[in-house]
């Protein structure tokens, strides 16, 4: 009876997480990728230019490749893989084998479709599920990568411990994410609430380092991207703000309003307030 109750609570928690994450605008308008693409077979080189839904295109994935030494034949886990853009680029660039784990079924389904249509199915395997409960095998991966995902997660300690257990001895994890840069006042908290399910989920880089170390990792490198994120969020907001006719014609009014709203929120947080910025971690398992 206790086991059944625990399973029921786990399913309910996962359902709530999915509902909360789907409130974020990029996840409500997953059809954008199909507007950007032609129907039929997709060339992977063209797709890579369109399916990177984090900041700065393929730069974070190339950073992961360089920092943790991902190479041909490696087994890599992409946590929070979205529609599969980073996983496909990673496999295409290095000829490694990527398991793309995504919580949201809509993102997962699009990822599977795009992977198959771009001919990357032999190197990218999609798994729909929660990283905490998905059957991925203990000590199965040489490397783990996650780009702008863990800021959504309340229980980061559990996720980092799960990642530690999934890595082979000597394996490494590369994380790029959003981090809190200072204490938050009332106005900033109101804006941050539009971006996060809970403002308490946003940790500082120092706090994140401690969480990784508590999970068993040795943090070998960490760096903040304050300047890069400040400029990126401003430029993206200015582009959407100054070109309404172009984007409404391309995506429709609802999509335009949603993406402009998200761009405005992140511009305020990263550029105007300086309360939030990006950063990366490289950490290893002994």
C-alpha cells in the first residue's frame, strides 16, 4: 500500500511539474519550429541553425564538447533535451551516441520527428520521462550535458545525485544555466515570478557549486556569462520589438505576443535589473 501511494505521489508531482513548465512561452508554442522548416526530409546542417532554443546557438554545445572532451563513440546523456537540437548537434559534430531525455511529451514527440527526418536516428535516442525516475541505467554514460534546464528544478540536490549515479567513474558533466546574481527586491521578484515556477528555485553559482559537491562531484571549472547574457537578452528583445510586422506575418499574433513577452521578461532580469545571468560548470566523478 505504501509503495502504491509513493508511486501515485510521484506521478502527481511529475504531472504538476509538466503543467508548470508548459506555462513558459517557449513550451506553449512548439509549432514555431515547423513554421521555420519546410516539410519533408530535413538537412541536418539547416536544422542546426533553427532548433537551438537556448541562448547563443551551438556555442554552449561546442563548449561542452571542448570542456569535457566528448568524442566519437562516447555515450552522452542530454538532460532536458527539449526538441532535440543540442543532442543532434552533439552527435553530428562528434559522432557520439546521445540519449536525449525530455520531460514534456510535446517536446519529445517533435524531437523524435526531427531526429528521424534529419537522418540522425542512429546516433540520437529519445526518452520521454523524468530524469529522476527514467530507466537509464546506473553508470551508463561517459558524459552528461544540460543547457538551461536545471533552473526549472526545485530539488536540484536529487537531480545532481541522479546525474552522479548515471555517470561512469571518471565521467564529467557540463551545465549551462541561469543563476541569481544578487538579492532580489519586490519589483524584481514580481518579474522573476513570470519566468520561474518559484523564485526560490533560482540559486547563485556559489550555492550551485555546493549542491554539486554535496552530490559527490568535484567542480573543476565554473564561470559566469553576465556580459554575454545581458547583451543577448537585449538584442533578442530589440529584434522582436522592432520587427512586429515581420514576425506576426511569419508566426501569427499569438506566437508573436508570447515570444515578445518572454524576451521582455528575460531582458529585464538579465539586462535591466542584473538579477539573473548565465554561467557554466564543469564537474567530474572520481
